[in-house]
C-alpha cells in the first residue's frame, strides 16, 4: 500500500510539474489509475494532443468540474458567478457568455481569452480554464473580490494598478474599461486588473452585454467629445478618477449624460483653453455645449486624504492635453511612491509586491488597522479592517 501511495505521489508530482498545474490540484482517482497502468510513467515532454487529452481526463474544460455557488453580478458582456473548483477546492469566478444572444459577445470573449493567455503578470487576473458548450462560453478565473473605495491602502493599490497597466501598455494593449469594479483584490492585498473584454476594441461602447448603459465616470474628455484616436492616455484619465475615488470614498465625476459628465469635469478642473488643451476651441462639439468659463479648483480641498505628492500625481493624470498626461511607466516613478523603496522597481513581472521583505501584508488581530511604511508614515484603514502593511524589521 505504501508503495502504491508513493507511486501515486510521484505521478501527481510528475504530472503537475510537466503540465504546469497548480501544486494543490486534486487529481481524480480515475486519472491516477490510468497513470498507474502506464508503467513506468512517461517522462518525456507531452505532445500538444496528449496534453489536451490529459487535461480533459483531469477535468479541465468541463462544467462538472466546477460547483456554482451564487451570482456575483453582470460584467461588461457576461454574467459572473462565484464557484468552487473540485480539482483544488479553491474558489473561482465563472464568467458565462451566452452564445445565442448578442452577435458581438463571442468576439469580446475571444479577445479577452487571447489577451489573457499571453498576459502573465502579478497584477493581472489569471485565467484558469475555458469551457465551451453549444450555448455558453465559460471563462474560469481566480476568485477575487471587488476593490473597496475609500481605503487607506489606495497608495499600495494604486502602485499595483499602474504596474499591471504599464505591463499592458508596453505591449500596445489598452484596457479601455478601467473602473473600480474591474480592479479586484485577494485576501493578500494583491490587486489585479480584470475584464479585458474591451481591450483592443475599435470603439468604446455605450451599452454593456446586458444592455445597461456603460458608465461615463472614468471616460476622458477627449473621448467624450468624440475623439476616436485611442491611445494609452485614455486609460490614464481613468486611473486618475480611480485614485480620487479610492482616496475620497466617492466618484469624482458621476455624470449620467455626456454633457453632464463634461460639465462636472470642467467645473472642477476648469473649462479648457487653448493653453491647457491645444485646438479645443476648434472642436465643434465643444463649441456647441456653450460651457461657462470655470476656473480650476484646488484639488486638495476635495480630497484632503491625499498628500502633496498624491495631489501632484492626480493632477498629472487628469491633464486635458493627452500628450502631456502622465504615462503608467512614469507614474510608477512618481515621488508619491517614493516610500516603497527602489527594490519595488526590479521585481519580476509575475512576482507580487509582497514578495519583497520590506513590504509585508499581515493579518491584524484587532479590527483597526494601520499601514506602516519604511520612514514611519502611518495611515488608518477603514474599509479593509483585516489587513495592514508593515515594513520588515
């Protein structure tokens, strides 16, 4: 019996290693029996066909491998459910795209799959499995929760958001749908970009898959005014709106129509001029709205929880001129993140920020948490009471 057990253990280790499977996978007994019949177990690399057959034998690509636990909500073009994998007993997110509905839905799904298969980064959500049936395409993701606005950890979350976005932008990939609902965190405090259904799309749609109106709150004014010259600054305006929302606990520009959205932007940031936005006075749509000439307000009065460096970064993200709007790569080097240290810029793409000894996230035994960073700066946490950052001693 011990020999059989040892052999089974070796089989599991061999298969998980050669097929890049998670270490905590629970291989089905029938699959192990099949391996035992192959004496000795094959050690040469698997062909693509053999690997696909083995994955199917284990349970990948099959709906019955996952237990659906409840609906999490509507995504940009799909319904998302909480689930559990029978292979690992871990929680997963099941994103279901009904194929018999809107004609464009499978295209956005295929786009997301093709992108995520090639994006390997600690701050981008992991796609675990794909299940294709006649009626439905199900994408199985790692399970994370939606990020909470107003958290004192906005500082560390913002760096992770920019880190994931910089990785995408270097690969000429725009997200196009950045908003708090598409930023997910796990219990380790790791933030991940999710919902790449609009990445590389030819336009920014006005309706979601479920036919609800797409929010305008994170859309830059150049796009609101009809620009179709999409480039990385499109995402950076959204980053600025998210930074404000995480720090202030409320959306920055919650407009319900294009005109209202632009009005809210101009009222706070100032009505654009030729100096702040070259050639804006020649834009017919801008001229047609006849906006009052607002002067820019001091951002510190609206988001007092941000320090001087934070306000400077926010201002650089919310510039009207797309050529001057700060990039994700430059943002990572902004003085706002100086306290995180220099080592944070040299960790591998697939490694978490928390792999660094000097940045450790720990459970707080009390329900009032604090963030401790190298120079001794201290913040107070309200929305994520079970987590705190502590510099290593």
